[in-house]
């Protein structure tokens, strides 16, 4: 059976996501600025330590740690932004990483300015303000939930907004679980097959985001298929050296073909505004799992 080609549509709709970064265009995905400041202050810290200047040395050490923490938080914000890019309905990250990182960088500048330089509180406040502003301009704001879109989708689905987001987040989390399980496989071919399955699954979610009326009924379908796919991949990964070139390995490939085809069919069903044929497709998966003997 030939695997269907991956969809060329971007997940979440036809419009491309906004570029990652601040108002100056597409910014870096790595927060280098706070890291550079952390390295720059290592030399002053060494000088203070050699001079047994304990107070300023401690302030510099705390500032360096805060700058490094700022870079980690901002990079976490970039990761959240990349994950949500192009999605119509999504829950905003619990921790706004880029905002938290900007605050941490400002605190680092204030700590160093107040306790390790002779400038005093006013100059320390200026350092903190400029650092915060620079981070916000360089890295931009964190992604936020489009409350109007979520409320409209929930109304069409006959669900509460939190329930709609919970279904989508649950499914996206399971897709990430599939990708993590696939990373344990040694076969590039199998990893590419599973990447196509993840693309198909996200395409199903994208259609549900555009028209969420089937989202409640789709939940069981998504959970069953995604859980089954993840579990089968994880189990195969544990035995891949023993079964790679055996009939069980061939069965695993056929199962992946079936799963990919089912997701591709559901994308087309949703595009036609038909109802998900849940019971039939669930039975297909359960029968296939039993027949192929890989679960």
C-alpha cells in the first residue's frame, strides 16, 4: 500500500504564522543577548574574587545566574511560540517565557548596577529599564490565546471554551508523545513514516479548529488512535533490534500505513463537512492491532 503524500497545507489554516521575534523582523530562536552579558561579567567577577571583594562578587555572581536564567526562559518562550505557530485555537503558555526572561534580565542588571557598581539606585534602575526594554524589542511578546476565536469555536461545538482547548491540548500532547517514541527508532524510514502520521494527525486537528462541531465526537477517535499509535511505536522500539527484519517488522510497517491512511481519510471527511465515522475507524484500528500482533 502506498502511503499518501503529506499535506502541503500549514497546520492550523492556510495563512502562514507570524515570524518569530520582535518588531524588527524575524528574531533569533536562541536568546544570545542575556548569555553574552553573562559571559561579559565573568571577568569582573574574577577580578572581584581575586581582590576578596565579597559583596560585589556575590552581586556579580547573582547577576550572571539571572542573565543565564533569562536566556533559558526566553528560549522556552520561543519554543512555545513555535509550537503554537499557525494554530487557530490554542491555550496560551502558563508561563510567558519571554516576559519572565525579560524580567529576570532586568533583575540581573539591577542587581549588578546596585551592588557591584558605584552608580547607585537611580543608575541601577536605568540599567534594569533599558535591559527589560531591549529584551522586549529584541524578542517580542509571548503568544496569547485568541479569546474571541475560542469562544466562537466553543459555541459552535456546544462546549465550554476550556473543554475545547483541553481536547486540542490533549491531542497535541499525544502527538508529541508519538514523536518522542519515534525518536527511539534507529530506522530513518520508520521515523519518516511516523513523521507523516504526526502531520496527518495535526491536519485533523487543524480541520477541527476551523470547524469544531465534531470536536466532542472526535475526542474518542483521536485519543484511541493516538494512544494506540504511541504505544505500538514504543513497544516496537523496545524490540527493534530483534524484530527489524522479521514478519513482525513488516506487520509494523503495514500498521503504520493503515494509521496514516485513516488520518488522511479523516482530513478529507472533515473538509467535506461529513461526520467522522468513529465506530468504523476505531474498529479498523483494534482489528489491525490484533491481526498484526504488534500490540
